[in-house]
């Protein structure tokens, strides 16, 4: 440290350029940093999705899901896997350990599936394998309206969506509402029978009629021609004239057995804006995509296509998440700037010297700006979490400079040294103490960066921001402060003058400390009782995973009964729209849905523009949308697309026996739905899916010479039809869909009466060789590591009760005396919360060990660091009481606040103990040394504490956008640090005295060496002699 301060004073221009360079490089880094609301997290999860048209959940589970599950153990590093087999779709989620190369695992999964492709159904779609994204919520929702619905849907699907998907960072574009265009070939089965044709024969003939084959090159003279057999069909008329048969010169054309026409496809979804039909275009981003850049790219695409939209149509952004990002970041910036001025103000009040205040305050902007350079070098984004780290650390950034300036002035005023010498020696003296003080704060975040897990994913940006800014402040304190002090600090403007108020506070503190030293046991007893009380209070504080932010968007999701069609979707959508009448603050709304769910997304405006809180709006919506027949309702404070992540709580049961699981979940449902705090409730077994099973009589089929595969294919074509090819028209791909007439596809009796052509040319009815059974099959089959799984979902009246409700459910399960082969677990937010708290507890413990190690290194003592670490429980005492009194609860952000406290609060105890140790080594009597330490160190302790607290107060009191993310953390640090400071000034000196008393007692009772805590080196010398 000696060479650094000496170098900066002797080479002031160079030192000044170092600081200027920090600012310049910081600005350059800040300009390049992408802006996000949350850090881009990468979860080690791969999702496999396979579609199989017409398949039941049981068939999907047996023919696809189970076979893929069997190969997963072949892949190294698989932690767990879960699967869902639904009608026509298999979805498998594979979780790996954090820290793996997910791209490599993606390739391995793809290779293993390729190896068993010949064992999977031939007519299933190609497997869709991708890295899981945590970006479930859309980042933008575009609405096209005003024109013809079919034209707008076709345009959105074929032209606009591909253009939007090309925007860097976009992962998925989904189109809702309207009807797609198709060339419908509607076959009359009676005419088919007359010509002894099957529908499969027709589809194959149509497919063979549309072909384009490159046939090589030919040369003629000096010219070369590319030869191509042109057989592509381009018009509807050409489709009508496709030749199916040629019997003795008589041509059977398609139009003779079928009605061929341009037709709308059957609706598969609905979308309306304020009750008017529209097209919804939902855009999702990749984990690494930048929201602001993506939305900017989307807007450029929309601007480019506005002149080519279908007639009378227009397109707008109904939802734009970049607005939330910008507003949230701006709010944190503003609170940080306010915190900076408050911290500088408290410095001026204490120092009463403008030049000294400016010197010290320089540490804040320089440290913060240079941090942007280091964050950008690591390719981290500018987000709420990294900015919170900088905002929370604003007050701490001046601590090192305060200590240096205070010591420099002491050399000038008490030792009468020249300001140049005083600046050098003053900085050198405190170099090691401020280094260790900085390291103690940094050390609590050090383990977080190196421990793979969800905590690192969410909070590594904050850890780096705090670490880099504190290290930058150390550079400012040791390079800039001594150099500037040597030039401008003056004797005239003293910084040691104390005002009347502070003198009064100091006198009262010294009096109270003197009295406390006489009643040490009582003070310790009271402190222990306060700590024990805080532990009981901690058990009554609720908890959740992450705070829910009020962005002004609310959704009501109606989960439809299994087996619902789009008409049911439309009906429920209209009921939801009807109930929006009279909702206060409602600005706009849209309704979207498919055959599984309908959601109404409502824009209530920013929270700063309305009186009602998020909780009040949620309660009103739950009351307003209750009691809708046949559906389950979930109310969510965010923009929603789909049903993923709409519930606060997911309680999972596992067993090899599905029948027992069904019995247990029904019993639990009856008991759990009455728990106080549960607002909405459902299970994954709510209703089955109706199935019409065609059971083939194998003997009869053999008698007629027809195999089961042919029967199955024929029936599949008759119900689902087929799409043998597409027609390309005006940049649009139009499906040519071959189906039976509608009445045959909507009647079980007519289906069974339809005929199959035998190899002999004769026809038989399907009912001649098969019978129809109507049953209720499972809506979906869910498994966890091959075990059957059922899930109990719930939303809470107050998300802060998540931990409380979790504990009640576990108690009910344990008291139920259920079979031993049933186990339970939590999914969703609860699982994430458990993992997060477990990892942060580990980080907290390792952080304490590192602090202890640093303190042992500084003091060369095992007992002094232990005394200093006692300030940590003193801080948690005030933090828990403040959470209880303010009505706030434990969450991941608050937990990080506790970790941060451990690194901050020890600094005050270091200052006190270091001074007491120095005085005792100089021969000062114990009580006198303690009182002198309290009197001398009160001002720097209060100064550094108040700068930290005032720097965080704007964060705690902010009501801006996304302030819910950080106000709880700021509360913990403010009140934890306040209580720790007050108790440290009294309790830590008392504990020091008590340990000295114990040493004296041991010395008297044993006659052995029992010197003071500070003379460890003297003890070693005596022992060696």
C-alpha cells in the first residue's frame, strides 16, 4: 500500500489519468451493455416435444414417451426427467446438473433419439428438441385487425411470422385467431365405394400427381440446358382435374368423386380485442435475447410491412415488455442518484468541509462507472439485479475514502505534518485495514460466483457489480484521495469540528457505555433475549420465491374441461368479456384461447397512475370471475399466454400405482381446499378425455384378408384426412386437405358404416370387422423419473403465505397415513425457492468462514475475529423484527440481503476492536481503552453507517415500476445494519471485556498463562523460551 500512495502523490498527472481512464472505459462499456429487466439465466434443461396426430394419451405414452425415457440413462449427467403424454403430444423435460455444457447435452439427446427412430411411430412429426427457456411470458403481442380474417391469418402465418422470426433473439412466434385458407377436397364415400376406392388410394394418387424432378443437363451446340420434369400443381382447377383412374379410356377425375373448393380451415383458436375479431401474434425471446433490441427489431419489421398489409387491415403493439424494462431500469437509476446525493449530504453534515466531501464523494460515480466496463467485459447485461447491486453499494463506496481522509487530517492536525507527507503516511497507515474491510464485504459474494446453481444464475450479476465497485472504490481511496488531498486539503477548513447535536449524542453514548460496562451480564442477557425473540419472529414470517412485480398487467385464465372444442372456447371467452364491464382502471383487454384454456389479458395501467394495489385488484378479479360453469379459474398478475407458470404452488405425488395415486389425490383435495390462504385450486386429474375406441376382431379381419394396419390407416385418413401437398400462391403456402364429407367425420355411426376396399375389389363396412367402444381415457399421463405423477395446483390469496401453505400441506400428507409407496415433492416456485434458500445458506456459511479467515490474517488472533463475527447475529435480530413490523416476508431477494449484511456489519466491529487492541498494546487499562475506542470511533462508524443506510433508503421507499424486487432487500440491510450498529457500539465492547475477565479468572484459578487477547505474540515468545 506504501508504494501506491507514494506513487500517486509523486506522479499526480498519472494518478489523475488513471481515474480519468476508469471513467472513459466505464462509459464505453456502459454504452455497449445490453439492457434487460432480469439477468439472462441459463437453466440446464432440455425439452423434447413430439406430435402424433390422432393419438390418445395412452398411445403417446406407450409408443413414444416410454421409449424415449428408456434411453435417457445412456446420457451422462442427467439429474432427473419428467414427462407428459397428452392427446397427440409427448413432452419430456430432461434436467442436468448446473455447470454442464448444455449444447453438448442437446447433441447427445438428439443422437440417442435418432438411434431409436425406427422403433417410434412412422407417422409422428419430427422430434422438436431444444434448450429450455425461462422466458415463458411473451415479450410482445401484436394485433392485426380491420381486414378479412382469413386474409389476415394467411398473411400473418406465411409472410409476417417468418419475418419476425428472423429478428435476432426471437425464439417463437405464435399466431392466434382467424381461419387459415385451404384447398378442401371433400370426398363422397358413396362415390368412392362405386369405384372400389379407399380414401388412402385417393390421397396417394393426389400426392403422386404433384411432383417436380430435376433431371440433369443437356448440351445443344454451345448452349447448356437444365432439364426439369415440371409436374407441380399450381391452381385449384388443376387439383379438380387430377386423374385417379383410367379404365378402358374412361378417365376418373377427382372432381367426379369430391367437391374441390377454396375453404376456411376449421378454427383452432380465438383472438379478440375489446370484443372485435382480430389476429394475435405472440412473440417469445431466447434466454440470451435482448428485450429492447428485439422489440426494436420487431417494430422495424412492422413498419416495413404496413404498406403491404391485407386490405383495410392495420397492426399495433398491444403489449410491449420493453416499456417495463426501460421504466424499471430508469426507476433504479433515479433512486440510485437520489441515494448518492443523500450519502454525499450526510458526509457534508459530518465533515463540514466541501472540498473533503467532494474528494470522498468522487469514489461513488468513478467506482460505479468503471464497474460498467468490467461487467461488459464479462458480457453481462445492464439489468435490475446488477443495478440493485450498484444501488445497494452506493453508501459503502465512500467508506474507504472516509477512512483515508479522516486519517490524513489526523496526521495534519494532531501530528502537525505537511499535507503531502500527511497524505502519504495517512493513506499508508490505513491501507491494510481498508483492504481487509473491503475483502470482508466482497468475500460473502465470492462463493456465490463459483457455486453452480439457481442462486448463481439469478444473483451473479449483483455479486460482480458489488465486488467490482468496491474494488474500484479501493483504487480511488488509495490513488485519487491521497493525490488530491496532498494538493487541496487545508488546515483552515477543519473536518474534525463537532456540532452540538453530535457532541450531545457522543456524551450520551459514552455515559451509556460506561454504565453498561458495570452491568455487562444484564446487557448480554437482554441481547440474547432479543436474538432468541427474533428467531421466533423469523418462524412467523411468510415466504415466497421471487417478489411479484406490479407492471399493470393482469390475466384471468379459464381452464376448459377435457374434450372441449373451439366452440366451447368461444363461449367461455364471451363470458369473460361480459364480466369485464365495470372493472375500474381497465384500459384495454384481449381474449385468446384454444381447446385447453381461454385467457383474458387486461391492461390496468401503471401502479403509479391508480389508487388500487395489486393485491386489491387480484381480490376483485377473483370475486368478479368466480362461478363460471365447467371451468377452473386462475388469476395472474402478468401478461399470460398458455397455462405454464400460472400457479403459485405445485404439490406433486409419485408412485408406481396410478390407482392409489388417484385415491390419495382425491382425499388430499378434499382436505387441502379448505386451507386458509388458498384462492384457486385444481389437480392434474381433473376429468378424463372421451375416447372412441375401434376394437378390431382379428379373426374376421383375417377372414376378409385385411390387416389391422390397413384398417387403422383407412380410419385415420377418414377422420383426420390428409395433406398430400401445398399450393404456392403469392408467397403463401395453401394446404390441399383431403377429407370425407363433414357429416361422416362427425358421426360415430356413419364412421362405422364407411367401407374398406378389400384386395379382391369388394367392399365391407368397418362395423363388419370391428366394434366401437366409448370410454373416458386419461386427459394426460404425467411421470417423474418413470414414476407416475399427479400434481395439485393452487393460487394463494397472498403470495407471502407460500411457505406457510406448503408446511400445512406437508403436515396433512404426513397425518394421512397413506401407503409407503407414495412419496411427495414440490414443483414450480416452491422447488425453486427451496433450491435457492439452500444454496444461499451454503453461500452464507462459506462467506462467514472467509470473513473469519481474513480477520485472523489481519489480527493474528483466533478470538478477536470471533468477537467481531458476533455482530452478524446482532444484525439479523433487527432485520427479522423489521420484516415482521413492516409486513414483508422472506424471498430470494431478502435472503441475499442477509448475505450482504454479513459482509457489511463486521466493518464497524473491526474499527472498534482494532482501536481497543491498539490502546491495550500501548498499556491503557481495559475499561479506559474500551471507552476511548467508543468515543474516538463513534463518528466514523456513524458516518459510514449513515451513508450506507441513506444510500439505500430511496430503494426501500420507492414505489416505481418493479420496486417490489428490491424494497425487501433494502429493508433488511437498512434495519439490520441500524440494529447491528447500535448493538455493536455497546455489546461488542462488553463481550471483549467479558472475555478478558474470563482470561483473568483462568489465570488466577490455574496459575497458568492467561494474558490478554492482544498479546498472542508475547505468549509465543514466552512459550519458546
